[in-house]
C-alpha cells in the first residue's frame, strides 16, 4: 500500500515535470514562431515594393529567419524536447501563406513556367517551339508578350517535364499569367510532405523541415516546381507498405517531374512486384503520350546540361585541373561508383530507409550546377535522419544569390558569383561534414525514426 502510494507520487511528480517542460517548450516554440512570422512579413512587405530592391537586405532577412530557426533547433535537440506537432504545422501554414502573397525577387524562372502554362493551355504542347519563335507573333496578347520578353534563354525549348507542365497548365486555368496559382499548388504539395513526415519521423525532425527558411523561400516565396516531384517521391515511401499500387503510380509521376527522381526510382523498382512495375511504366506512358509527336523536354535539357555551370563544388575543382569534358566524365564515373556502392547496401535494408539524401546529395556535389532549390530533393530524406550537413547547406546556399545579375555588378558576368561566395559556402559545408563525421566515429550512427 505504501509502495503503491510512493509510486503514484513519483508518477504524478514526473508527469507534472514533463507537462511543465512541454508547456515551457511550447511557449518557446510559439515565441520563435511569432518572431519568424514577423521576419517573413517584413520580407513580404519589402519584396512587394514597387521599386527595385537590393539583394543584401533581402538575403539578410532570410539569414535572420535562419538564426531564429537555428536557435529553436538547438534548444529542441540540446534539451531532447518533444515539440508540438500542431504548433509546428500551424506556423508552417502561416509561413506559406505569407510567402504566397510576396512578390518573387531575384528570380526569373517563373516567367517560363507561366509562358509554358499559357502555350500548353492554348496549343496543347509546350515542347514544340522555343519562346523566341513567338517574338514576331502579333496575335500574342500583351500580358503574355510581357511574360515572353522576360524569359531567360528564349532560344532554348522548355526543359520542364510533363508533370510540371500539367501544374503550369492548371495554374494558368486558375490564375492566367499570375504566379499566385503556382505558389498555392506548390505550397499545398509541401504541406502534404510535412503531413506525411508526421508518420515517418520524429516531431523535432519535422520542425527542421517544416520551418526551414530555404524551403519556405523556394516554395512559397518563389514557386520552384521541384516540390511537385518530391511530394510524389515521399508518397512512395508513405504508401509502399499499405498501398503498393498507389506507391507505384506515385513513383511514375515523380520521374515525370525531373531526372533527380530516377536516381531513387532505380532502387525502388527492385522492390516492386510485376503489377507495380507495370503501373509505374504505364503512368509514364500516360504522362508523356500527349507530347510524343511534337517533342519533349530532352532537347532543352541537353542544351542546359552541355553548357551550363553554376556554383559547382567538386566539379569546379576538377575543371581547374582538366578540360571540362574530362571533369564531367570523372564526376559521372564517381557518381556511378556511389550508386553501385549504395546498391550493395540497399539490398540489406528497406525502401522506408532508402538514402535519398546520400544519393541526390552526392549527385549535387558532383554536378556542374547547384541551385539552392535543388536541395529540396535532399531535405525530406534528411528529416528522416540524424545529422546536420544538409541543414547547414540550406543556409549556405542562400549566398549563391550574390551573383552578377543580382548585384548589378559591372565586374561580374550575369551568373558569376561574387568571389567570396564559394569559400563561405563550402567552408560551412566542410565544418558540418566534419561534425557529422566525428559524431559517426563516436559510435553514434545515423538512423531512421519510424
């Protein structure tokens, strides 16, 4: 009787302490969420100015958002706290809404998205002609002529795959010549990823993903369409055990968004049954069939891959030592080696544990092009792990916006980075990798949370 009373007293005391800690943690979380809301609101007001704005204060505001994010992450992980999912998701929705009403800054890719949506809606095929073919077409309405005049590389046909084209088409149907439709579509996709992560990882890792300022920027503020392929890729993991046919269709849709998805697909296909494989390939056929007679994104991608280089990491080092074609061959060979090595490891694990972060992260490090939004393909997989390098890189890649075109510099080419950018980016990356390596060697291996 006395022992039971003592146990009950200890249980009540522990419960009280836990609740008090949870309340304190929730209070901090709400405070940091409100401060972040204020920063994003300032960013929206700043970006909606009628006059041109400067890149430095714009990125500085995102850096402040990252400082708040980093402080909250440190508090959560240092004290081993369990943040409230409702608060995390609630503020994430708020952040997206604020970003949706902001004007995209230091971006021009969305003009191509809107133009493709218009051409797809009107003619049925955005792959047939390059935008420059329409320069002398007087039948183009003025509002679309304005879009046409702001497209970068107008002589190159579109590089965007069918799934993305359908999102451009839908956005045009909802909000013609307006990026608002794209922002809403892609924000909904990102929120869907967050909801799926609730069953795939711990709350603290969901916080790292849902409140990451780079994700908020690239999805809600500037409407990069990569998130559309990513949501279906995460859906494959989400549905793999319970709805295998749905998982197969989702994988088919994902590879119809961007080549990045194929890097993961080749492994998952080995775990598919025959029916799933048929559904996967049938989905691809259905998505591509409307465009087969007039072309697809391959010609644009070939031109892009052949000539474009921006913010490269390992490839940049190799290109200093050898001709560019040789550097590309060496990086390609190294990536194939990574894929083969991982295939050996993958045979011993499950689809739920697939290392999309390792595979796509390796590709980015070896690629001639590392745009900030490419990291969106890595971060959902990182949220299912326990290391910091991609999160640090999500901050570091903000500095890649300091290019000639954004700095209005007479001494830099349009997409040439300021001389200090790469040293800062990759010093941060090396520090993060060093920390993760030391953690691994200290017998704290990475693991998934399910």
